[in-house]
C-alpha cells in the first residue's frame, strides 16, 4: 500500500501538493483528512484556501475530525474552523455541531468571548 501521507503539503505555500491530492480517488483522500485539517489552523497561510476547498467536498467524513478540533484547547484554530469550514458545510453536517455551538453561544469561556466565537456560533445556529 502506498504511503499517501507523503503527498501532504510540506509548507504553508505548497498548493501543488493540494492540487495533486484533489486528483486522487476519494477513498484515498479520506485517511488524509485529519492531517489536511491541520492546514487550516490559520487561513492566512497560502495553502489554507485550497485545503479548505478540498475539505468541503467531504462534508460527512470531516465531521468527527472537526469535533476533535472543537474539543481542543486551540481557540484560534477553532475560530478558523467555525468561520471558514463549519459555516460552509451542508446543514446535515452543521447540525452535528449543535450541542457545541449552543454551549459556545450561551455559555462561552473567556477565551471564546475574546475571540467572539459566541457570535459565529449564534450565526451558525440560525442556519440549522
């Protein structure tokens, strides 16, 4: 079996590798989703928009990996995930984050308040 991990971007501007991944068969990309998700930790990175576009083509498969990020301590990454990924997912996928979004909207932590994550959580909740 081929090691597809070697196809992952190697630096913040490695869009060529993302384009190669986009041409792969879906079943070969699915194991790469958690690692690809790491490339949207900062949407200012040149590779992030291409990775985001790819991730959005896996709306069901990405949910458990996004839930892991949302349960982490990385509020900056969570902000990017909510503002760029979750809000763009189809409603069937967005609804799976309802408990988390409700908690952030109604009882945000100090860090979530500082990042205004409660506002994006409310905005997403209005769409489900």
